[in-house]
């Protein structure tokens, strides 16, 4: 459902993403993890068609993102890490605008908008300008906008940022229901406990490359980590300080 082949992105002499190859099948919730600057967000923006790869290819639901951009984006819902909305539109107007970008309008979309706003408890603010929305409300509106056209694939960068516990649990349930019905979710998060519980498969990115990928059992085997937690495996791969080094730094 998402396929990357030798995907590379360079900025001058700096290589942000270095020949990543990855296949994420239908019905999978995939976690893409890595420290700041590892190349996660750059990879996700290339999948979403926001950035053009230097080389390699990206396909979404069988459509090449570079050569078939409209077809690929029609099948994709993208949730960025920073919720951007148009302040002078109401919540309903913003969702109607996004639906229009996908060529969808009319009574069916109006019903869909009402369903999504009610699902995220935004119904009472349906006709309020988004400039009055809190950060969490904006995040829920952005998530709704990614779902409004019924995509086959969802790409989401730091989905839980700004959400209260109830909304975070709702989003987890939505993602699980979505993949159980054959959809695909690619999720980036720094909250390793969430990734370990939620994700069917995980890829750890370091230095612009995939350092390990697979189920938790497969990643533990690849890294000879026994029954270690995802946090311990992550730190092992990305150079986290061990207890002795930490003690030296802190003067213990």
C-alpha cells in the first residue's frame, strides 16, 4: 500500500534521507521512529507529495507520487505535526474546503462533516471561526480533514501532540478500526510506549537510513536485544547514553 524504493533526499551536500526501501502492506499500522534529524519528517513529506525526492520512488496505493501525483494524493490523508487551519473559516467551512480539493461536495459530504465533528466533539463549534479554537481543537480538526474524503492510506506525524487523553484514545481506536478494515497507517512518534503498543510493525530511522525494521520480535532478533523494551532497543541503535556515561556527564 506504501512502497519506497531507494528513496533519497539531498539538500546540497547534506543527505537527509539515504536510499530508504520500505514496503508497508494493506491493513498495517506502521510506526516510523527515530531521533530528531533522523529523516522521518522528510520521508513522510515525500510520501505525501510535499517534497520531491532527489532519487528513488514512492508509491501510494499503487500510484507513483511523482508521476501520478493527483491519483496518489486522492488516496492519501496527511496529518502534519503542526495543525494549520485558515483562521477566518469556521470548522465546517474548513472541512468543506478540504473536501472540495478532492472534488467532493454536496449533501453526502455535509453529512460526513457532521459525523467527523461530532466524533471529535467539535459539533458545538461547527459554525465558530477556527481562530477561536484551542491547539487541541485545531489538531482534531486537521485529523478530521485527513479523513473527510475516506482515504486508503493515512500518514501522520506526531498524532497525539496537543490531544487530551480521551481524544488520544479515540484516535488510537480510529487508527485500529481503519487498518482492521484494510487501510494503511504510517505514523511517526517520539512516544515509544505508544508505538510499542499500537504498531503492528516498526521501522527505526537513524542517519537517514533504516537501522532496523519489522515486528518487535524481529527487531529484537536483528539487534540481539533479548526481551528488551522498544525504548532500550531504540537507544541501542541511536546511541543513547548508558547508565555509566550518564553518571559521568552528571558528575555522579
